[in-house]
C-alpha cells in the first residue's frame, strides 16, 4: 500500500446523520457509525460533564481530552457549557491532526448559529501547542504529542478518554497510561470512555479508580466511568 492511501481519511454519514471519518491508518472510524453526535452526547456529556456538574457542583471545570480528532467532543462540551453557564478549561491531546480540508467537510454545526459555527472553526484554527480564548468562558489548549509523552502540572476534574479502541491502538490502553491519567486528575476526578474492555477496567482498578459500568451509547451494551479514589 502506498503512503497516501495508508494515511487516507474518508467521510462517513452515521445513523443520526452526523458525520464521522474513517482512518485507513488505524482501520477505524473516529466515532460510532450508529451516531457520532449521539455518542459524544451520551458518553462524554451526559455521563461525564453532566455527572461532574451534578456530583461536584462546579461551575468552572478543567477537562483533558485524549484524542481531539474531529473536535466533536470539544464542540458538544462548548454547547453544554453555554447552556449551563459553565466556564471550561479544555486541554486536548492529538498525535495525528486532521487537515483543514478534512475538518471543513464535517456537518456538526449545520443546525447551530453562526456564532457556534465560528467557535467550531476557531477550535480547529487554533495552532497546536497553543492556548486560546475561544469564548469568554471556554479556554482551549491543544497538545500535539503522543499520550505516552504527555506531562501536565495542571490537574483536571474530568478526562474524556476517546482514543481509538484497544484493538486498534493497544499502546494507549495500558496500565502506565491509566496511572498517568489517575495522577493528573484532581481528587474526586472522573474519567469516562466509550470502551468497556475487561482488561482496561482491570488496569483502571489497579491504578486506583473505582470503576462503574454504564449503559453504552446507541444500543452498545456498556461504557465505563472511573472515579479517582486516592493517589497510590
């Protein structure tokens, strides 16, 4: 296979009519083909951000995302935060950024205002390894690096763990990675992921998380929420 084909990205329409992308490199789609927007709302907003707001009562929340990808989770977070009057400090990690031509085809903003479209565009236009004020209440910092190399002195209330699956990127679902995730969370911090793999849950428990199995998005049997207990 030539290099261009190996790195190719194709556009897919998921069952809820929102777009996702398919990566030839990883032989995987960026979101559930049963509904990209629906999956983001269920896994990361409803069972992550909404949960943190309800349980910790916070109005200012720091979030770390593993896998910026299409920017969908950042955008749904912005929409939720705007509705609820939250301030968001959002850090995101990506090792293989999408091109401008790939992100401009996405239809996530079709049903939203011109201001919301502008926010989504700003999220993608912000340079890597840069920090930007996207709105008065949404600060975005983009890290261009492998998750294995991510180091942060900052602590987070919530982690969106949205890497490609363990079968496609096994190096991202290791005990060492989850130990670092545990370390960069505040006490009572939360990690959410669409994944429900048994080995992953064993790693989470081993490094100090309480693991909750929740109903998955769009008919998927399970997803995972992990609550930080204490530093080892």
